[in-house]
C-alpha cells in the first residue's frame, strides 16, 4: 500500500472516528440540554398561566375596589349595600369560574362581606390572612399565592380608599389552584400533579380541612392533590423535593420528574407543581439525524476519495517539495534556494513554489540583519512587561490582559500572613527566597493547566481558573493550595526554617474582580479567616446597617454610663499576680459586649474620647488605695486628642497611686515617628506612670527607635504566642525580642497564654510575665 493510499485510508478512518465521537458527545450533551429545555419550557408555561390567572383576579379587584357602591358601603358601615350591588358581578364571575371568592375586609383583617359565606361578618382572620394585614397597613396591592382558612388559591388583595385617600378597608379575590394540572397538560402536553406541604394546611379550619383532603392522599409530610395521571401516592416518598429534575419510575416506565415550588405570600413553600416528561421524541429525532449524517459523510468521503486520488498524488509530490523548501527556510538553511531557478509554469503550485523561493531569499536578507538584535530585544521587553523578575510568574499586566479574554473566570487574591515580619527578622534575601520557594513548590506545581498564577505585589498572588467550573470546585482548590503552603516548611542555606500561612479573598463577579477580591481579603484579615468570598450585600448594605446599630449602642452606653471595665490578671513564672490590665466592655441590655464588637467602630465616632475617659476614671477609682499595678490601653489617636491628653495628665497629678499606673501603647508607626506622641510619653513618665508597648512584633518593630521611648514593659503580640509551642518561626521572632529586651532591662509579657504547653515554652524562652485564659478570664472585679 502506497503512502498516498495510507494517508487517504487514515483520513477516512479519522473522519469516521471523529464522526462517532462527535455523535456520542452530541448525544450526551443533547440529553442534558433537552432535560433542561423541557424543564424551562414547562416553567415558562406554568409561570405564564399563573401570571395570567393573577392578572385576571387583579383586573377584577381593581374594578371592585373603585366601585362607588363598595366605597359607599364602607363609609356607611353597611355591608348590605355591597351585597346588593356586587352580587350580580359575583354570580357572573363564579358561574364563569373566574374567581372562587370575593371577600371585603375592614382593617386590620376583620371580615366585612364574604360572598362565599355571609355569616363571617365581624370575624377577625388576622391569624391566617397576613396578606390582608399587610395591604391594610402598607396601603399597597398584592397578587400572590396563599393557603387561607378554607382553600389554597391565587389571590389578589387590594386596599380600598375613600375620595380623600383614607383607607377604608381591603378587598381579597381568590381562585383555587386545583386547575393547574389540567390546564398545564393542555398547554405542555405533559402529565402533572400537585403536592402540598402538610404544614402549609395548618391555617385551614377543621371543617374546610376535611373538605380539602377528601379527594387527596396524605403521605408523610405531603398531601398528593389533583393530577392528570394515575400517580401512586406511595411514590411521593421517593421524590427529593430539593432537586428540580430527577428520574422516577411509574408503571414500569421511566419519566423525568420536573419540580416547581409554589411559594406563598409569606415566602414559605406551600407545595409543588410536578410534571412528567420523557425523551422519546428526542431519541427518535437523534436516530434519524444520525442515519442521515452517516450516509451523507460516507457518500461524500467516497466521492472525494475516488475523484481526487490521482490528482492528489501529483499535488502531494509538489507539496512535499515545497515542504522541503519551507523546512529549510524554517531551519535557516537558505543554500538550496540559490540552486533552484524560478519556474515559468502558470500552475498554482508552481507559482506557490516561486513565491516560497522569493520569500525565502528576502527572509535570508532580513534575518542576517536583525536575527539576534530584535529577537533579544523583543523577548526582554515582553518579559519585563508581562513577567515578574523574582518569581518568573506572570505579573499584574498579564493578569489584566488575560481577564479581557476570559471575563467569566474566577480569581483568588492570596496574601502571605505577616510577611513583613519575615523581612524584618530574617532580612530581604530570606524574604525573596520564601517568595520563590512558595511559588515553585506550593503554587506552580499544583496549579497545572487548569489554573494560572500571577504575582501582583510584594507578597500577593492571584490564582485564576482557565476552564469553566463550579464555584465550590474553585473554593476547594484554593483551600488545597493554602493547606499545601501551610504544611510546607521552607529551609534556607543558613539552617533557618520558615513556615508560611496565607489569607485569601475570592471573587466570582465579572466586573472589578481585583478590587472586590481585595475587599474580601481585607475582611478575611479583619476576621482572621483563611478566606472570604466577596459578597456585595455583605460588604456594603449589611455591613452599613450593622455599623449603624453598633453606633446607636455606643451612644446609649455613653449617655447611660454603661461603659464597663473588666480586669485580667498578669502573673509571673510562679503564677503570682503582678498586675492587672483594664479592659473596656459595653453593657447592651442584658448582654456585655467585648471590644471586638464595638471598639473599632467607636474609634471613628465622636463618642470614643468619652469611652477612653470612662475607662481611665473607673480604673483609677478601682485601684485607689491598693498596691497592685494596673495597666490601661492607649492608642496614638488617644494621645493626639487634645482633651484626652490633658485629662490623662490631670488624672495622674490628682491621683495618689500614679506610680502604680501603666499605660499600654499600641505599637504603630505613629509612636516612633510623631514628636507629639513621644513628648506625651516622657511627660507621663515624669508624673510617675510606667510605659508598656502593646502588641509588639506585629510589623512596626524597630529596636533602635524603641530605645528612644525607653518602655518599662514589652507585651509580645498574641499572634506570636498562641501557637508558639508548634510554630518554629514564631519562636525565632520571640527569641530576638527577648534578647533585645533583656539587654535593655525591659520586662517582657506574653499575651494569649491559653494552654500549659504554651506557658512552658514561653518560660523556657525567658519571658518574664504572662497573661491569658490559662490563668484568669476578664472579670468586673479583682
């Protein structure tokens, strides 16, 4: 068999194989698409039917609510006027089955005239007619579903006003929903049935309940209602009503069961409309199309094979020769081009050969002039613009470029926890090594083809999916990434071991992905969560409402003197109490709120100085005449607030135990850089108070600047202490702090000591004093 025949046979086999695979995939995806299409088609029909029925009763309710005799009956408190003049309309719409009930109410939900039962006049049905209460209180109409005292139905409720816009009452029109299965089958040609939630019938009065269920069957928590098919009631137990599409077998035939929830006025699920469909027509059509496609492809392939075989041999020879030329050009071998004269034949292939030779000769000239210079320059510029120098990863520019072509992709913004500490303690070389190692072993090897990773900042990375996937799958992958990073210890040539943890902000939106991921990352850091998924309602509207509620609580607490002070003991190595720290609390009714729930927001309001003054005043009063040291927290903003600054110094001048006071200053750039802060610290030390630097080691630590403040105590931040029994990097950071403190005669205090293991490690490292739940919980008394 010649190479040509092999090629042609191979093409035929490939075409047939492709055809089979294509048809199989079409069948697979076609089935799923058909199921969804049937579901959506029935849903549209059902929605339109419901909408049309609601529109019918709405039109009638609009007419009746504006009827002059209805308004007159309300004004004169005479239901007989309404009975007399509306009765003809009622008889007509009831006869034509346009409505099942016309019911007039007086606010909030007292029966005025009920054309289905005139004996109900004066009855209050507020317990089951929340829609009437809503309409007569909001003055707005409503069309909805509801299970009332006597039946389940579609309803239109509407307020009735006098000529001056005053509310007189409400009108409710109802129509039963037992017509749905029959009408739905007429329009969709699919059998259907109604299923009610048993709990939804709790509003039915006993006599109406018995009438309601006399033609229905109760199965567990469900009631099987009207149906267009002999559907066995026991089959209800096989249905998962949380799934919208599922298979079910009836009388040895398999159907696709489509479920459409019926939601009432109160947003509760009242029941379900269920339709039954098959794919018989789909399979019949698919078989016919399959046969047609196969015959067409086979016939076409045979004709092409027969007509082109001889011609193809000549063409292939010439193509093979041209291919040899192009391969030589591709391999930068231009010698052969000089040996072949240009042909004078007008044949297209000869013309193509001439063009290839001419093009090759021109390329030879250009290549010799520019081959190295331009190539290197282009590659260098491309890498500089699109790739990070340190990690070799794509950068922010490449990210934005890729997002233009794939706006549906998800992104996760990853940030290394406390990366500044790694640079501060170990130096930038180790920091760079950490970034490279995290990129190589913990990110690039895991992401693979389905994800891209970018470095967009100092210690920030973006992960983007390259293929369509569910949001849960993307979140699971990000969790896997973070777990791999946390379990991977990075070792340096200097026998330094560094472990890394990360925060993540995830965004599934199509617009402003990076900004929204940044918002989610900020929230993850604030709440100390591994990751947070961006949610517009959560980050904007809900957060705003929560902040307003918190501010109201703060205002009330300040005005009613409900700012409380709790105290937590600080012990030495023998667990003997050395001092107490004052901790602010807020009394909200019967609840005592910790600072986590209000202090950050309070600092942005005008009430914050009052909170600081209350804590200082109550703490000094608590320790008046006692010998114990006590500490009070201050921020740079407290010190920079003129009235608070003066108040603290006056309190120290007027107190007999100023020498027992310790002011804990939160470590920040301001305490090192602002002259006003350092001046204040010097003044209160002259008045007898002591200074402690709080949360030391969280990122601003500068040992040389710390010497200018000369604190009496260093409180090591709890983030370094809480896992110090297992975190080797935290131990290395704390060791450097303790060494400096001992050389400078500064007492060290460990916060967040919550277990005996943490306590033992802290003692072994040489920490002087300890605070945490292992010893004392904050208490209003000492």
